[in-house]
C-alpha cells in the first residue's frame, strides 16, 4: 500500500500520490532557471516585494508572454525575501483538488524546516477533506517567519473547487502566509472583497510592459545596440510585450539591420506569429478562433459588429471571456468596444487571407455599412476603401461633410490618406468632390479645379436636385480653391463667369441653413472654412479692411479643436493684411499668436502656414531690420502653402526682391520675381497682380529707367493709392514735380489709404518741395511724415527715400525737423539711409520681459504664460534685438529707460 504520510528527504524514496503511487514531479516544484538574456526590472521587483510584505495575496495577471513567471522567479532569486518561498508550477492535471493540495503540501515541506504533525497527503484525487485545510491554516499561525507560496499558471486550474479551498485557507490562515498567484486570468477568488479590505496587490499586463529603457537593456543582452529611435519604435510596435520583444530581438540579430526591422510590420509579425498562433489562437475553441479571424479586419471590435461579421449572437460574451483570460483582447475603458494587440491583429489578418482570401472584401463591406449607420464615418470610409467600394465611401464622406472638412486638417488626414488611393475612373459627383478636396489639402489648386469641373458636370446631368451637403461641398471647395473668383483656366471659366467670391460664400451659408443643425455641430470646420475663403477672397482682391474683418470673424469661429489649423492660418493672414496697411504692432502680435498656436500644439511643418512668418518678415522689413526679415522669409519658404498660394507666394517673392534691391542687387531683385506669373498678374488676383507691378516698377526706378517704371505701373488696374504714389515717385525722380503733385493729391483722396501710402505721399511731397526750392514746405511735410510713421516705427519709406532726406534731416542750425519728431531715427554708419530706432515690443514680448524683471527663469515664464520654453526664448531673443542688448539685466534697464517697464 502506498504511503499516506510525508516521506523525509534522504530516505531513498520520492514523495508519491497516495492513491496512485505516482511520484510528484520535481520540475513543478522548482523555481525556473533565469535566461541568459534576462532583464532584472527593479521597479517590478520592488512592487512585488512591497505587495508580499504588506498583504496576504499578490496577483500577477497578463497575456501570454508578458513576463509573469520571469518576474516571480526573478524576485524569488533576489535574496530580499521576507522568508522561505514554496514554488508550484501548475498545469491542467492540478484541477483535481487532491492533486493540487498534494503538491501544495510538498512545496511547503520543501520550503520549511518541518511541518506540524498531522498534515498528511490527500487520500483521493477528487476531494480534499476540511481537516487538511484546517490543519494547514492552523500551521501557518505557528510559523516563526513568513512563508511565500507562489502558484504559477493558475489559469490552467479548471473548476471552482481548488479556488474555494484557497479562499478558505486565506480566510483562516495566520498572518505569516503570503500567497502569490500568477496567471493569464483572474482566479475565482473574491477579489472585490480583498480590494475593499486592502489585502490585495495587483500587477497587471500594463504594468508588465517593457519601458524603452528596459527594451534597450534587453537588446544589449542580445548583442544589439540600436539607436534610441529604433528602441522607441520597437517598444511602441510591440506595446512592451516581453515575449514579442525577445522574439523580435532574436530576429533582428539574424537580419543584422535593426532599423530596417522596426520599419517593417511584416518582419515583426513573422517573428511572433508562431508564438501567438500556438499559445493564443490555437488554445481557443474553433468557433472563437473563427470570431477572432473574422473580426481581425477591424481595428476595434464592437460586439454587435462582431455578430454581423460572424453571423452569431454571443460575441459580447465571447469577447468578455477572451478579455478576462487576457487572450490579447482588452476592453476599451468606458465603452462596449474591445481592441486586440496590434501584432496579434496582423497575425490574424495574415491567417484570414491565407484561409479565406475571398472573404476579406466582403467583411470590410459589411463593416463599412454597420459603422456608417452607427455614425463612425471615418472608419466606415476606410473599410469601404478596403472593400474597393469607392463610390459608397465617397458618398458617405460628402453627405457627412467630411469631404468639405478635408482642407481643414489634421483631423481629416486619415480621410485624405484613404482617398489618395482612389482610382481616377470612379464615376460620379461625390468621388470627384472628394478628389478635389484631397487635391486642395495637398495645395494642388489646378488639380482641384479639374475635379470640381468634373463634379459640376455630373451635378448638371442629375435628374433630381442634389442634396444640400453635396452642393455645399461643391460651393465651399470652389470658394477655397479660387478665392478671388477670377481663375482664367478654360475648363472652369464658364462655370465661374460673373460669380464673385462673396456670392459663393453667401450661397454656402444658405446651403448650411438647409442642413440639420446637429450635422453642422459635428463639423465646426465648415463655417470657419467658409469665412476663411471669403477673407482670402477679400485679400486677393486688395480689399484689406474687409479682409481684416473677415479673418477676425474666421478666428472667432475657430473654437473647436478641429479648427486649430484654420485659426493658425487665419491669424497669420490677418497679420499679413495688417502689415500691408501699416498696422505693424498689431500685425506682429497676431503673427506671433499664429506661431504660438502651432508651437503649443506641435503642428508639423507640412501643416504650418507661411502667412504668419511672412507677416513678421514684412514687419521687420518695414521697420528696417533686413536680417530678421530674411530669416522670417526663409521660415515662410519652408511652409507648403507659401509656394502654393498665389497671394503668399507673391508676397514672399516681392519681399525677397525688395531685400535684394536694398543691397543694390538689381538683377537678383528681378530674379526673385521670376517664379511669379509676372506676364499675367491678373492670374494672381487683383491685389497680388498690383503688388507685382509695383515691385517691377520699383526695380526699374532703382535702375534709373523711369519709362520702364511707368510702363510697369500701367499694367495694373490703377485702383487704390499705391499705384498713384508709385507713379508720382517715378515722375518726381524724372523731375516732373508738378505732375507728381497732381498724382499725390489724387492719391491722398483715395479710399483705403494705408500708413505706408500716407507716409509716402508726405515724403514725395517733401522731395518735390526740395526740388522746387521750397525748403520750408519740405521740412514741414517731412515732420508730418515722421510724426505719422512714429507710432508704428515705420522706417522703410525713410530708408528708401534717398540722399535728399539725410541732407534735410541733418541741416545745420536746427533748420531740419524738430528733434522730437526725428529722435527715433538715427543715421546708419553705411550712409544708406536713416534706419535705427527702438522697435515696439509686442504684448507677449512685454509679458516675457516682465517675467525677466521678476527674476523668473525661462521655464517659470513658460509655465506662467502657458507657452513652450522655446517660444519664450524666441520672444526673449526678439526683445534683445529690439532693445539692442545681449543680457537679461541690460534688457530690463533699457526697457526702464524707455518707459516700457
């Protein structure tokens, strides 16, 4: 008869099961050996140690391969234990209570010097008497030090009888028993009660995820030393999954190209596929495997959608069980949705394509319709694209106003990227409108016009009236693509004949009123884009005052996160319009606000607008800081819309041309205008065309070719004061002062007289008076010009005026203008003009300077003003430049002397 008691070590026999005589396996009772590449993770070892030291139960749960066993074994070998450790690795055979408790008794016997008398092995596999559990509980009260019982792989123990015995032991054991349970699923214990009683420590899958630092250590132990970017990419790719990282490290070592490995999802999928298929997928029932395969076409799984894809009705229960078992399925907090680990998803998708290649498009099509009905339009469009049903996806995009919002980016970048693969042969108005919106988002206005013409043709051929959403998308894209309403391209000229941008904006507003209010609330970008299109039309038409009001209205309409880029662009364009009117301080402030928005929200270069940089360049140039103007021009050139938008590109080229002209480089000034359509200035719109003609006239005049200057000015429509002032300048240079005075008088009565025009009229009047021998009149007009320019620190007209101005300013015996009028101007050493004054600080620069006065660091100022540290440093550099200092203390002292502080 097999023995029923415990055998002592060294008696020549192994401990055996009482009913069968089978020996207990030593491997199940031994702590696993550490791998050579093992990474000790102190943060987790400390947490496990604290849990064991503070309460009776510590739980380690997570999916397969997350390092649960490795952590427990590493801690057991750490040498910082509260007492002896009894280790037990479990398998499916341990579901029988007799087997389980036989191994527990043997594990305790091996860990402790001796067990109290009366603790015997169970006599049968099917049940365990209350006597054994009672004796074990009583024995723990007599322990001289804590004992830790580690149960590894507890999810393999089926049924409720073993957990019920553990619950009894925990309820009645002495305070020196510590239980560590590791497994893929929560044990059937009253965890809620243990949590409430503060008797439970939990280490979950998210806690077990490797950090980038731990990933780097793991890779080094595999003889790999990739850069930080590769380490971060691999950690993000695997979501810190321990087994996945180890398998990828082995594969990376074989390839010899760690960077190339991390760029390829396919290679990492291949590295882990066998593990996931064997350990996770094949462990599930066949019906559940089919559910995982069919739902792998989704990024997130909703139970109802899973039922649609599988034809079953119990997906909710199945997904809940898979999540409970940590089968790489986890719920999305606060929702009914689930997500699957991305590496597991890719493995499932590969298996699905291999087994059911024709099923994949049908699954995507079903998902598209369900998601569209549920209001998840972006996901629905992506699945429609995967199914090849482009017409359905485009229809959803247009009717849900997503297509109209594509130019707003970046929230619609997924839509634009999805439709970038749409074939050009897909018929219908909706696909053409989506294609037009995508072209516009990429600043391809010519392509946008072609697709809009195609959409317009489809709409005209429709038998029924198109829905308001379709017409609104068409009207809005036309407004944004061709803001000045004067596009001369033959394919669209007939469509646009006689229609102004204001009429298009009004038509769009009328169509918006026909749409459900909730749909417009879902797309706050629409109204902001409409106002932006109208404002850009006013700017292109040279209606600067109306443009400023419209841009301000557009900024006020940008209250949602989706309108961030519109607000950024409109603030920059508002600043550009203000700089053109000579409102330089406000222009600088609005431009800096535009750039601050981009900096604070991490807007990538591809989505930045160059308008704000151009405005700052214009302000710096007008205030005589050519170096800063050139630097800002370079920053503007890096933004994609600077070259694509005719207004911005015209301003950029003209400003660069004027910078070259100030250096006396006439050929370079002409070359800077070469990229522009200078032979057809009307193609850029009235205002850019006028600005271009003025620039060419300025170059001709600088070369002394008065006739060429006049000819260039006659190419414009002549409206507004600027061409008249330029003509007067040409006639003054030619000595025709009387004619110049008539032109100046006419210009002074023009509507929309900007600061530069006003100052230019006064200066030209002064120059004409000098030429005609009327010095008193010249000094009076110069004094008025100085007083007019001083509030905005406008220096450029004086810099460009010529030597006569310096002589008039420097007349002896106080004959020149009053010192109070010209004190902010100083003579430049190179004699090229009269730049040199303290530029006004913007409101934000003054706030930064106040922080400097209060001895605050850049970090403290950034936190106080809700700015990035880099933005604070940029403002501080601008303050130093404007105050002509290089140190914080000098800046404060200089500002006090100038009554800025």
